[in-house]
């Protein structure tokens, strides 16, 4: 396991994070539990121990996961090991039917942090994240409330999730202007079949010195290798297509992933996770698991070194189509070449794809 600081902080986290979205009661008949799965307490404790033994020191959850049961299960699973690990949780989603039980108003933040502390069984949260952008609450109100939590000692660091690049820059700029605690991390979706992060969000995070936490690195199980073109393998994605994946593009990528996995004697999941761990700007990858076998496979990705050729094969098959203004900067004539030369190079590059 490798470790690096989370953005411009002195907090060091493992490059694999154990996500606790599946931590919940096995008798839970709510829709979310049916779609995502629930480990039960005993298995949650076993997986936490396995992760710690492998060197993982970072655990991610949220107040809305199983309506608070995930935080409870994680807190119990960590027990007296809590002081030796980093806990991240989130707020934003609805935690009741009242109109003030959602979002990032001061009243919601103050209430939700106390509830999360209680469920986790801890006196502090290492990384407190806003789960999405709040369109209805003034950003200044959110930043000042979160800043108070840091000064009160209830929260050590702040993070944000699922923000667009310009919202990230806006939040960072306003925090600097107000003199409040800045966000130190961005949690966002990134995978071989979902590389949109590379357009703007990842450059924004790198430019502002923010760490990155990658969620759904296997695209909801699509990159685990259990899904096939004929749909013979059953799984969550048959009922819950999240994150969305273009089938034609996705299976073309999966073909390359499977070829590399077979040649290396590893799983498709290991290759997919290792690719992310090799990408610049990635601080930590959040892995989830429904059972011990999945977790064991995912943990092995930390030690899988992909060759330059393997990375090139994966990069090429999964590369994004250039969008404006990105394709403007790709023209060679901006570097002193004629329009004819640039056009010829662009045509050759397109033909190679």
C-alpha cells in the first residue's frame, strides 16, 4: 500500500479507500439495500479488519447510505481502531421528510454533523464532505458553517463531491476571500469507461492543490468482468444502470482489460483499479465490496504494476473524443506548424483510432 497527502494538507491517506456504502443490515428491505446490497455487521467487521491488515487507513461513508446504518456499522467495525484511521463521511441528501432535513444550510450542517458523530461513535470526523452542490443555500452560509465545525474540533478537514470544475473554483475562491477553511479534496466519478473527469474537474483539482477521491472505479461493477455482451451474467446493473455506460464503447474497453488480466493472471477488477492508481492526479481510489472475495481481489490492485505498454493500450481504447475548446489546443500549428501539416497530423491521428 502506498500513501500520499490529501491535497495541500499534512494528512496522509492510503491509495485505496474502503467505501462503506454496502455496510447495512441484511434484513433491510428498502430499495437502496436491494440494489446496492448489504453486508451485515459481522461481514462489515471482517472486511474492515482485512482492509486495515492490507494497509488501508482511509474509510468513506455518508449519512444517507442505508439511512445512517452504514455509519453505525462502520463505527462499530472500527471500535478502538478508530484513532488509527481516517474517517470520511458526507452530508446533503434528505435524512427525513422535513424541508430542512436536506442540503447544506447552517441548520442542516449543525444537525447532521452531530447525528453522524453519534452514529460513528466518535468525537471527530477527519474529512467532512458536502455530497453535492446545493442550489438553494448561499455558498457563503455553507462555508461559514463548515468553518465553525473545524474551529469547534468536530471536523478536521473539509471536502466536496460531485462538483463541476467551475463550482470547485468558485467554492475555493470564495473560501479564500472569506478566510474560511478551504476544501482539501474532491470526490468524483472516474473509471476506464467514464473519463469525463479528465476534461475539467481533474485539472481544476490539480491546479488548486486539491486531493482526489475516486468513486465507482469499476463503474458499478461493469469493469469487474462479470458482465458480457450477451447479458448472460446477472448483476446490479441489470436493474440499476449507474453510473451509465455506453455498451459498445464499454465492451470494447473491457476486451482489452480482460486480455491484460488473462495475460497477467489477475482479475479484470485488479487491472481496472490499477489503471486508476497509475493515473496522475489520483490520490485515492474508493473500492467497495459485497463479500470477502471481492475485497481480496480489489486490495491486490495496490501491488499491480502495469507496464507502459499496458497503460497505453488501456488509454487508447478508452480515450475521450476531444470537445471544444480542447480540440483547439490539439492543433499542431499552434506550435509553429502550417495548417496543412496540422491537418495531415490530425487526419493520421483519427485514422489510428
